[in-house]
């Protein structure tokens, strides 16, 4: 996924730079910081804990934290320059002091959204809307290339797949509608001898 995005990197970054709107810049900068992602994860984990879903809360927090830690290690290994350092005449709205690949904001947002969506499927659209918004804001402010965002999503898919495998093995995922009907049907049916 990331390799396919590489040829489009410069064009996507330049498109976002050309289409910034002065009145929108401050709002985007306010929503694309680490505090926003942290608040999202803390609030959702607290909400799960409040309704006595302690293990699910722990899995969301641990998945997000582990995915971010792995992303930080990948940043050190890859050590890719940010768009404003590698594209001529490119201006970002803010700067970051670590490497560009992968986008850890995108990684963390999608890791949390994927796991939360499995635990709270009715809220799936809101979780994915938040994660997609984070990804787009990273492109808008000019601190990531398109392939960095794709790399963040890929890493989130990997880490959340592992987490959901653990959750499924522990029986922490809600039953799917079809499975629930089958379980209700078998419990209600008398055993024949």
C-alpha cells in the first residue's frame, strides 16, 4: 500500500498546500496535535472502563500504545525527511522534529478506531471518521507525505489484527447478529433423546 503511494507523494502534498484555506488553518492545527489523539484514546478507554469493560479498555490502550511504539522505531530506522525538508518551495503549517515515515498520528488513530469498532460496532462510523480526519489533517498541514499516512494505516491494521485475535481468543468481542440468533435458537430448543 505504501509503495503504491510513493509516486503520488509530491503531487498530493502540493495539492494540499495549494488548497489550504486561511480560516481553516487554525482549526486544523488545533485538531491535528498529539493531545487530540491522546484525548480520544483516553476518553474512549475511560468510557469502556465506566461500563465495566475493563479488558476491552486495556486492549484499546495497549494496542494504541504498542502500535505507536513500533511506529516510532520504524521512524528511526527509515529516517525519512518531512515534505517541507525534501520538496522545493514547500511550506508546512507546522514542523515536527522526528522522521516522517510512518505517520504515527494516523497509526494511533486507526489502531484505536479499528479495535474500538470491533468492541462498539454501532459507533464504527464515528471512529473511522475521526481516524480519517486525523490522516487528512496530517497531509493538510504538510508534515507527512501520502505514503507516510498509508504506512501509518498499514501499521495500525497489523497491530489491531494482533489485538483483535487476542480479544477473540478471550471471548471479548460482541457476537455477530447471525451468531447471536443461532445461539438463542440452540439455547431455546429442547434436547431430543
